[in-house]
C-alpha cells in the first residue's frame, strides 16, 4: 500500500520528490503549491527592540575593530530583553553586524548559554559532570526535576516550571563542568554559585526563588534575575561606583580554592624552574 506523500515507516510513497536544483521551479513541482509559496516567501521579521537596545548594540560594535566580533555580547543583549534568542533576535543581530541570519544562527545554536526558547525568571544550572555527579549532583538534578515537575512528569532539561519570564518561574538545566570541583556539588542560579549543595539545600533554594526571594550566593555578586545577568554578560554595568560595588562586584574566590596557594606560601614551596631545553630537530622532508 502506497501513500500520497513520503512518510516515515514501511509504506512506499506513490511519488518520490527529488531535491530541487538551482533552476527548479519549487512551487510548480510541490505537492501543495500554496504551502510551498508560503515557505519560500521571505517576510521581514518585526524589530521588537527599542531605541535603547539599538544604541547599546552600536556601543558594543564600537568596542571591537571588526563589527562581527560583537556577536557574542550582542546575543546576550538580545536575551536581556526577551529572555532567549528568538528569530527576531537573530535577525536583529544579523542586521546590526551585516551578517546573514544563518551565520548568527550557527553561533546561537552552538553555545548552550544562548537559549532558543523563553527562559524563566531564574536559570538553575546543576553541574552533572564527573566529580559533581559522584558527589551528589545527579541526585540533586533528579530531585529538582520531580520537585519542579512531578513524579509522573519530571521537568526536563531546559524546561521551565511556571510561565517563562514571569516572577517565580524557573528553567532547569543540567550543566557540564561549572569549574568548581573543589566545592562539589555545585549549582548556579543565573550564573552565580551556590556551593556544597545537597538535595535539601537545592529544594530550599528553588522554593525561595519561586517565592520571590533572592538568596545570597555562596560567593560572587548578589543574585539578580536571568535578564539582569544577561545584560551584565553583554557588558553593561551601573555607572555609579557605589551601585556597581553593591550590585555587581563580589569576591569570587573560596577558602577551599585558595588553601593550596596559602600552604605553599607558608611552607616556602615553589614550582621547579623551567629548564631551557632545546627543541628536537625535525627531519626535513
């Protein structure tokens, strides 16, 4: 038994549609010409960014000798407005930087820090890399999945509990190494560290976030929301020094991290001096 159009599975299609070459009239050969016409019609996307964001984009471009180098911070700027990188955001970056949408999309889909669907007010990242996983990170992630979802429907990776962008909403993700093995297992909320976590601590943390509270991170800057963190990652900070010190600056080192250096200083340990060893000769070809 054949089907009208190609379908997954054992059924054969009545007609095989080959890939179109450059000089092929796609609309004419398509099964549904009206649908095909809609697909190939280019409709400019709406610019949803206000004058302030346009000005910030130009400020970013001015920081680099080549405009395309501003793409990474500009994607963070887009997320500070929408909470994710939308198609409108991709078109905005492409237009500002004189790139194609495909070039911007290639970058936005390569890095996990750029979200392709709306994020919650808070992004909760649980490290599930080797050491954190062994120290309880996997168990913490599974606990938060069921706590923010349910036993029957655990919250999945990059899924949101609550309405995205609304107060109290949380997007959960399992993350690769968060560079804090000495304080494992660790969680980040909007990229701020919460070290030495347990299942109970993690549940209390997300409960506080859902209740509108902003618990103090173990180290680093005071907690903000996801959009606020994205604006900082784009490179925009309070101009007032006192506000900057209060809202952005904060000690990032931990006692455990510095202990090795302190012991070396106390005991006079130094690294062996590098020897000037000649490079081996390479056989000429």
